[in-house]
């Protein structure tokens, strides 16, 4: 009975095993299996038949390390449950898979410490490239990866100390947030509750700055009672609405700078018995797909292009890995306002 035929041993057969069974050296087995170098027809047939009988499978990791390629790309995103980031990831995957590259996903959960750990794991696993939507505070780790020669692309979010030698694909957050807020102001709303994402992250800060600029240009002042600083999650949207609407002076409009927070806000407004747009107008940075279940919610939102951004990231990755292009690329997508 062949000890290598059982399922538990399929991945344990090595070149040494094939060499021992064939009665030849490991170097000869290597030449035959790689089809490089001389081996007589008799030896070649013996080695190949033995490898087949033992169900020998080449060690992909060993081969990749030898070639200095693993054909894997690490993708670190802040929230794997957020459809926005999954659409970016889908765009990347659809692009790189055509060239036999696979993605390894990791979610940092908006935690810089966890993000640093994940980046180091991917670095140690020798992925060929890394895509990062950062939670912040990891400039040193990113610099280490860049200096090692591993291509790293920032998507959606940039580092506080932005390095223009690093590829960066994002949206024009400032401009889109300005236009979203300005639309509400032109509709006559002066009491606008703003739900921010983390201001430690570039997207959160840029969107809030766009909001403040619109308020300033319309001759108004910020009302601290109508500002809630969250962290891009559903619970923040719910908490913000509770805070705003438990006050005597309530906002007539809400602007939420992330679709996940917008969903939480919409959920809480519904729980509290408010109707859109009769009681309060809702504006969201990113489409709230659940709003389609409501009757005429009239939500204005920033229409984003996450899939297209992912495709662009994938194209840049392939140019780095296959064509060895080095010129850094910084591009910003221009979101549009949409009305339901």
C-alpha cells in the first residue's frame, strides 16, 4: 500500500520522496519536473510516473519565494462590512485576477494598532503589493514597506504626512462635501446637524472642512450643538440623531459624511417617528441603499465610484508589477450629487 495515497498526505510529498522512490538524486528530479537540463528518456519517464503515482504537488510557497513572487496582493481596509470598501476590493480583484494575482483581505476595524499588525503580517508573508485604506498613524510602517521595494497604494484615505512618491487614489472629499452642504443651505436650511467620521482620518477631516467652508461662504457660524464626531460606524449615526433631537432646538436637516453612519441616522429617525423629508431632510456622503425601502425619502447623496476606483487601483498595480512603472500616480475622482 502506498503511504502517500491517503488524503492527509497529498500536500506532504516532497521532491526528496520522489527522488527516493525513483532511485535518483533530488537534482535529477528537479531537472525533470522543471523541464530544465538533461535527463535520459528512461529517467524522465521513471521520475514523472513516480511523481504521478505519489500525487506529488509542487510547493507553491517555495517556488514563489525562489522567484521572489507570490502572486498575492494584500488589501487592508478599515471595515470589511462596509459595501463601499468591498466594491473597491471587487474592482481591484476583477482587474488583477486576469493576470493571475489573488487578493488577501484584512479589516483593521478603524484601529491603527491593528492596521500596523496587519501590514507587518502581509509584509512578512511576502505579498507582491499592498493596497491600504488607512485608519491613520502608520506612516513609519508604510515607509518601511515602500523602502523594501513592495509597491503600496493608498486608496480613499491618505496619510497625515502625505508622501507624493506613493500612489494615491481617492475622491475629492472636500469639494463633494462642500456641494452637499451648500445644496442644503440653498434650500433654506440653516440648522444643519453634521455627523462626522473620524477627524484623524483624511476623508473625515476633508469632508468636515468642506462642510465648514460652505457654512462660512453662506455667512453662517458653526453651531457646536449640531456637530457630532463619530468613527464611520452605524452606532455613531444612531447616537448623533439621539443627541440632536433630544434638544429643544432641533436641526431641520442632517448631513452624514459616511453611508454607514447615514444608515444608522436613518434607522434612528424612523425609530423616533420622524418622516423624511416632511420633518427633516437627510443628506449623505454615499448612497444609503436601505433608503429605497422607504416611501419617498427624498435623500440627497454624493454618488461615489468605489468600483471604478478599485479598477484604477488594479491597473496601477499591474503596471507596477508587470511593466515595472515607477512614476507615482495621484488621482481624485469627482463625485456627483444625486437625488432620490
